[in-house]
């Protein structure tokens, strides 16, 4: 690792990802990996906070590793690894638990949402989720965390815990900054544009999965909920059209003004097909590339194992520092 700043982010292997994950996270990871030392994790321990079928979770870990690579994460520049392979994550989470208060965790929006959705399994892990996320970030002396807007509250907690620990025990952690890109911070559902696009939506037409083929993508965009006037502009009164324009701009790199100008005078039907086409043109090759990586499990295992070795070295540097600061006796090796 050279002296560039550290960037850390992670994604849960909790099923097939959507273009929300791609635009809010993966696309930015690829862009930023030249300017930062990128560290990217598969947040498998986080996924356990919602009941999983073990064989499906295992398959999803490989799916996500392959997707990271297909989206352009270059392991000669960046570190890619599974969170559970570096036990320092769980260890630091324990220490951070001792300076975090239940009230801070019970008021987290995601905890409240997920408690509603999984009423039969409101476990301690679900509540402690943001502390493990803080451990992920702080272990690497991270300066930048690219995420979608839904993770902002968790990121704030990471910053608070870093500052609190530094105040209690002396300068230990860098205080991380979020990187939330404007046009793609919050991609909304195609069926209900007032809600976030989410892979756990029961309505399959509400999201575009990274595994959808071109026909499916275009069909889903054709069905996207819009409104009854025929103006293609960004406006709070037009959440459906605004969301489609955000998606179009995030995939083409155009500004809202440029896109609005381009679609002036066109009808919703043509507009929706145009959005579907730019999305499919980007997603289709990624899906094919991902499937290539998936067919070589041995390669994926070797990538994850090398990534974990590199991550572990960095993580234990911080963890040892933390253990010393809080008064634990370091094991003599
Ligand atoms: P996860 O797995 O839910 O989502 C992965 C990333 O995708 C972003 N995202 C979206 N962005 C825009 N629009 C959407 N509709 C949308 N849906 C999801 C998320 O904001 C996220 O960036 N807790 C994290 C994983 C995590 C993590 C970390 C992230 C664990 N440790 C440390 C950063 C740093 C999560 O559940 O993301």
C-alpha cells in the first residue's frame, strides 16, 4: 500500500444486488480506486443479523465476490476480502460496544425498519449492526467511505465512536468522511418512487437486479410508475420521473439539465425505453463477466484469501493499538 488515503466500503451478500447498490456504491468504488487505497469487504457477518439459509449465504458470498470483480474492482490496486476472514472486525466491535449506548442504536432508522420487517427475529446483532460497521471502517484508519444515502446515519455513529474513543484514550482512530454521490445517493423503487429501491422488495418489478437481462430490464422500465402530465423534468412533485432521470444521468454521466434538454418534447414511453437501454447496455456485460468469474471458484477463493491476508495485517495494527490503549496485555508472540 502506498501513501494514498484509505477508502473503505462494504456490501452485504444478502441476495442479488440491484442497480441501487451499483449506482450508490459499486460504480463509485471503481472510480475511486485509482486515487485511494481501496479496501472493499463482503459484509457477511452483517448478513447474519437477518436469518439466512447457510447454503444460500455461502453462494451469495461468491456471487458478490464475482460481482465486485466484474464491476471493475482491480485486486492489483485494491483489497477485496470477506469480513469474517479477518477476526479483528468482531474484536474491535466488542471494544466499541463498551463505549456505545443502547439508545444510540435503538433509534437508528434501519434498526427500526428491520425490526418491523423481521418481527420474529429482533436479535442483538440487528441492533449492534452499526457498531460492527464502525469497527469495519475504523480498523483501517479509513478517510473516505463511499455509500448510498441510507448508510449516512450509520456513518455518523462511526464518526461519533471514533471521536469518543480518541477523547477517552488518546488519538487512535482517523475520523472518516462519507462520500455520497449526488445523482445516485438514493435510487428509488420503480413501483413506488417514494421508497428506496431494495432487493428485499416482494414486487420484482420494483427493482432492477444486476442479474436481469436486457428484455427484463426494458420491460420493468416500461412498467415504472410515473405520473399523468407528460413533462420529463426533475421535480419533487414528480418522484417517478425524477428517479428515472437520476438513473439515466447516473448511467450516462449527463447532468440533469442535459438530460432534460435531450428529452424535451418526447413522450414517457420513449423516455422509459431510453432509460432501459442505457441501463441494459451497462448491466448486461457486467452480468456476463460476473458469470465468468463465478465459474472459477478456485480463483475467487484465492482472491479472497490474498485479500484477507493483506487486510489482516492492516487491521491488527489498529487493533493492537486499541488493546494497548484500553489496558489489555498484548499476547507475547
Ligand atoms: P447494503 O449491502 O445494504 O448496500 C450496499 C451499498 O449500496 C447502497 N445502496 C443504495 N444506494 C443508492 N440507492 C439505493 N436504492 C441503494 N440501496 C443500497 C448502500 O447505501 C450501500 O452503500 N451496512 C452496509 C454494509 C456495510 C458497510 C460497512 C458499508 C457493512 N460495513 C462499512 C460501508 C462501510 C449495508 O448494509 O449496505
